[in-house]
C-alpha cells in the first residue's frame, strides 16, 4: 500500500513538473500583457511592477479589435454551424448507412489532410474572386469548413459507429424514417462529440491567419489573427506589450469555449474511441 | 412516407445550400456583385467632389492611419482608405490586389518588387509629372527631391533600364541610410571612441568582446548588408565606370574582391564580433538585446529609431556613427530610395492619387511630429537640433552617397536572392561552404537565372 | 428454398413463403434505394463544398504545376513536366524532406510516448487529475503564433530563459544559440511543435484508456502485476489501434508544419529548419514561382499518401 502511495506521488511530481513546462509559456504571455513597454524590454522574464490594463484598452481601441472581434465571432460561429451540422449528417451516413460511393466520398473528404494549404491559396483566391464573394464571410467560412471537417469526420464517424445498431433497428420498428432517426436519436446522442468537434473546429477557425491575410481586402472585414499580424508588423508603433495583450484577449475566448464544453470533451472522445 | 422524407431532405439540403450560398456563380449572384460598383458610380456622380482613394504601405512610419487622417484634414473632399501591412505579408497582398484588379491607387514599393511592379505594368510612369507643381505648389515636384536620392531611385530599375531609360515609376519617400547606434556611456566605460577607420572599429570590437558585450549586430533579414557594404568598398568605383562589367564577363564572381567582401563578414563572425543568434534573430529580437545592454553596437535604419528612442532606458546616451570603410574608401551607405511611392496604373482618380503621392513626399508631411526621426527624400527639411547627436551618423552616411541597389549582382533575381540569403551567407558563416564554391555557384546562377532569361 | 414434401400443406406453405420472401425482397430493395438516396443526400452538401472550395482550386494548382507562372495574368508558358523534373533533382527539396522526417520521428517518438505517459498518469487518478486533464489540453488551443513567439524567446541565446537556466545550474557549457545553430535548430523547433502535440495525443489516449474494460485491469491487479507489467501486457496492447491512428495523424500534421517554423527561424540557419511548406511558401509568395511551388506540393502529397497507405498496410498485417 505504501509502495503504491509512493508511486502515485512520483507520478504526481512528474505530471506537475510537466504542467509547469506546458502552462508556463501561457502564463508568460499573460504576464507580459500587464507590463509597460520599458519593463518588457528591460527584462522579458521579470514580473510587472504593477498591474496595468492600459495595454488591453490600447489593443481594443487602437488596433480596432472591437471590429475584428465581431468579424471573428461571426466567421467562427457560421463555420461552426456548418461544420457541426454537415459533419453530423455525413458522419451518420458514413457510420450507419450503406450507399453508393461511400468509401470514395469518405476518402475524398479525409484527403484534405494531405493537401498542403500553401499551394491552394492562390487558386482559392482566384475562385473567391470569380465567385464574387471577396470580402464576405463566405470567403473565409468555406475554406475553414474544408479544413476542419476531415479530423471532425474521423472522430464523429467512429463515435456514431459506437452507437449500437439495435437503437436504430428499434427506431425503425417504431416507424421512424432514416431522417427522423437521425434527428430524434443520432443528433441528441451525438451532442457530446459535437461539443468536442466544436472546440477543435472553433479553435482552428479562430486562429487561422494565412488565408485571412491574403484573401481579405477590406479592413472592416479583418479577423483577429489578421489584426494581430498587422500589430506585430507595427510592433514598434504600438509596443510589444500591446501585442501580448491582444494575444491574451484572443486566446481567452477560445479557452473559455473549451472550458465551457470540457465536461463532454474526454467523455465523447472516449465514447468514440478514435480507431481509424 | 418516402416522398415526405425525400422532400424534407431536399428542403434541408437546399436550405443549407442557400444559407451557405455555395452555388457556383449564377447570373443573379454576379449581378449582385456588380451592384456595389454601380452604386459607387451613382454616389460619385451625386456628390461629385468626394474623391475616394486607397493607400497601401509597408513602412512602419505609417503603422497607424495617422497619415490618411492628416491628408483628409488638409484636403477636404478626399476619403482615404488606408492599409498598413508588415512587409512579410505586404507583397503577397499586393499581388492578390493586382490579380483581382483592385490595386490601391497609391502604394509603396521597394527594390526588387519595384522592378517587378514596373515590369508588370502596375505603376504609372511619373516622369512627365516631375515638371508639375509640388504639393505646396512653390516649385516643380521633381526639383524638391535630393538629387542623389533620385539617382538612387533610377538605379533600381537598372536591370530593365534598356526599356525604361531612366524613367520614374515611383518616387522616393524617404532618404534611407544606415548607421551604427551606440551608447556613449557604455563606450566611455569600456574606454573606446567611435571609430574613424576600419582598424579602429575592429579593435573596438575586440575590447567590447573582452568586456563581455556582443560587439556588433547581425539581423537575419539584413544578412546581406555587410557583403554589400564591403563590395562597394572594393568594387564600387570600377562598377560605376563599367556598369555592365558582370554582363560582359569582364568581372566574374570569382574575382578576388568579390570574395574579399564575403570574407570581411566571415572574419567578424569568426572573431565572435557578431551576435551568434544573428542567423535567425529578427530586428525585434536584436532590439531587445541592445536595450538590455548586451549588444554594444546596433546597425539600423532611421525607420526603427523612434521606437528605440521612445523606449530606451533614460540612462542610455544614444548616438550614431558611420561604419568606416573596410577598404579605406569614403564609406557610402545602403538605402537611398529604399522606400518608394507609386501611383497605380489602373487608378480611376489619377489626379487625386497624384496629389496623395505628392503629399507623401512633401515638406508638409515632414513637418509633422510623427516624422521626427525619418530622413526626408526632399530638400530643405529642417530637423530638430536636439536630434543632432542621434541623426549625425545618418546624415554623415548619406553625405558620401548611396550604394546602388545592385552592384555585385548577387541578388539580381529572386532565385539568386533566395540562395544568397538562405544558403550562401549563412553557409559561409557556419563553415559549410567556402568562397570558391560560392563564386562558382553564384556565377552559375547568374547565367541560368539572369543572363539566359535576358536573351 | 424449402425442401419438397409432396403434401399440399407443404406446397401451400412453400408458396406462402415464396410470396412473403418476394414481398420482403421488394421491401428490402426499396429500403436499399431509400438508404442509398438518403445516404447520398446526407453527404452531398459536404461533398459539394469540398468540390467547389477544395478540389476545384486543387486541380487548378495541379494545372499550374505544368506551367511557368508568376501569379498574375493567364497561364501561358506551358512547360510540361519540367517543374517536376526540377523538383526531383533539387537538393533543397530533399533537405526539406529530411528535416520533416526528423520532426515526424521526434513527434511520433517523444510526442506520442510522452502523451501516453501522462494519459496513463491521469488514468491512475493521481491527486488533482481532474485539474490536469482539463488544463494540460490548453496549449493545443493556442495559435502557433503564440507558441512560436514564446518559444523563440525561451531559446534566445542572450536574453532567453533556457540559457540563463543552464548557466544558473552550472551547465553553462551547454548554453548555445539554439535556433541559430544548425545542429540544434530543428530540435528546438521540434520541442515547440511537440509542446502543442503532446496535449492532443494525451487527450486521445486518455479517452481510449478510459474505454478499456475494467475487468482486464482488475484481473491484472489481482495477478499482482506491477505497474510496468500492466502497461506492457495490458494497456499498451489495448491501445495499439490508437497508437497507429495517432501515428498517421502525426505524419499528416507534421508534413504541414508552417507557422511554427516561419515564426521561429524562417527555415534558417542555412536551411537547417527548412520544411517543405516553408520552401513552397518561399518559392510561391516570395520568388513568385507558382508553377514550381505547385509541383513540389504535389510530389509531397503523393509521398504523404504513399506513407499513409504503407502504414495502413503494415497496421493491417500486424493486426491480421
């Protein structure tokens, strides 16, 4: 028994040490955002002498963050609605239905994990130009959609596969059509995995910047990562500490989203037990 | 049941599709996309005097939109949409604007990109407008510029000069020069003076190193600075006499003096005079090192001065000097017209755009406090005397004239530039390659990527 | 079919049976049609978006790879396979490939095993496991801009944390310019990279360990197996499929590394951290060689597909 306790304490020590390495960089960013520029330049590792929120206010006002926040939230929300809705439908079909070309379509979607983003940037730019959707939310939403669906589809499909077929049979006996089965049974059962996928897809839509920098031509349509990239290029006008404040603000949104759904997070992955 | 189901699903799918709007372009959509243009024209004819312009820049002098605001304040009737992008993203963005025919009416450009923008026909030929009045209207626009800066602007187009014969497709916005920044107090502590000769400079470096400082700065995005400065010392006069020496084969990359330029930098590196982080550190990292008094001398352009002056500790006494010539010749400086303002060839508001371009090269602009540390490309701009100490090095550097953008053509094509910056200079510093290999490689690239393409 | 019995009843029975099976067959066929249509309709919206916003641009990229193209204007300089030929003899391409393999090996080795260790520690219910299981995932949510910026400052030779720490514990001779030394640069980038992948690997494995039937663990406990034995004979074999999925994800993810490298080293020093994506980006958006950049990406894609297929074959063989 004693031995077991020692073992557990050793494990605790290991994981605590790792937590420090893992979380310190984040704490560091937060610390910088409270410093003055001079404090930051004189030592990047020291603590601020006093807490000042001026950087946050500066980031919010000077860097137009209020506009960018609205854009980022809109883009992320629309992406999430599309990704979650359509992935659930597709995953259900791939997990529980037999239809023509099933394997082909599945791999067609998963394949995106193998296409390097850098190379479709230019053809994609020509596409949104020709469709006349430059500077609209669609121009960001659809590429984010294709980016997020593959991993989401893998985890959601295996989650749906883990739901016993008997449930479907029972629904069928009750006279439910396939569509009704999906709406009444699969969708509610799939909520936890949707929460998980929501965090993953939300994170990548919220953080994406390369496509956004290239494709958005109107300042009023910038998203937060574009704003941060612009701030970084102009660090010397705004100050580095303002950038850290902006990074803190931006990260806190996604962390909040995660914390609010973390209850489902592990459980839903566990239920699906990603198996490929 | 089945019918109902199919109907339902179809409706759902159509709903998703319409919400998503992901159908290929239909007439309806393309007409909706052309709408804003129509309404723009309508509003134009309605208000008539409102001139809408777009300005794009990479210069950190304009990292906030103050310049657009000032211009609008001084010029009622103008609306300027302003966009600043750091240069890492700037040129990719300009390309997308060009591809979608949305070029900003006025935009900044620079060295190789200036050549590219000119070649692609994105810029208006401004040569004949040099005779029109300047922004203030007191003299001809062309006469306001410092002649040396104008020369330097013209020399950038040298690789394609045969077609363009000394034309101006963009005007120099500032007179850039490069000087060495140092802290007088630190120099006094170590017991050294700003160097007058290369030997003094090197002995200073040794003393600084012994005293525990990193003597001199190396910044990855400016890694080609030292070879270019040294080449001017060894080969500047000769190439000035015979600008096509490399093309005709009179000079080759195997020339001793080409190699000497590279070895000069190698010597500083091997002796430990440059920050060893320099092969990957950017100017921001190096600024931190300097402010923390770990780096003793920092070579930089005036564009970054304001930040340094605003944030340096009060007990630093900053001053600048010119880097002495390695070959004993009067030291010329890099820079010149390294930032240029051009007018888009597709602008619909040419007169307005020209006015904005003139404003960006005017005394009025340079009188503004934000421009305190920038060196003007135009004559008769008085600097605050209290800045003399810090600006002296820059003024002295410009005095001797500018090193042409292309001297030894090691970076004449984008491919050569990539190899030079990514492989050759770092490889030489790290001992992965030697000057003979480098000469061979450059000569081969010069032939395949430049001479052969020219034919 | 029913074996014959000449009695009327049997005949009648068989007829009835035949009839019902006919009805059943019709019903099944009808169901199958419905299932086919519904299935297709369910995936159709996703497929349409993929065709328009991924495959259409992608095939354009394939087309561009046969041209000499600088990004503006129509495609006109057709060069056939020249870009591909050039890529296949480009030493920088192989160097980039080598760097990527280094990264993937480190990520697959360290990233997955460290992730596994912490997943197991969580499973052992150490005090505070709830906190750890939530908090340790957070780094994965950070943008690579954040992780790259921070780690770059940690690795800075003069003002960085790592060297100061080494000096203060008397290991000053180990201090070096981590990112500017070609011998260590790729490893420094890899550390930054796995800082973000460990949480992902950990959470996936933790979720899978939770699914492990309790009885097999209990049985091994009763048998008196030590922690290590339990890991070796029970947990790891159970997680084999998860490991192989994570390896595939590690490969596809690693091949696409960009932001982290770009922020930390831009591929330097002397291309020591050049990866295929940074090389593609450099060629495309800095040198405006879009044709060549596209050819490189397509070769890279073909390689990734073959690697993933091979891994799957190996996986199947080892399972079967």
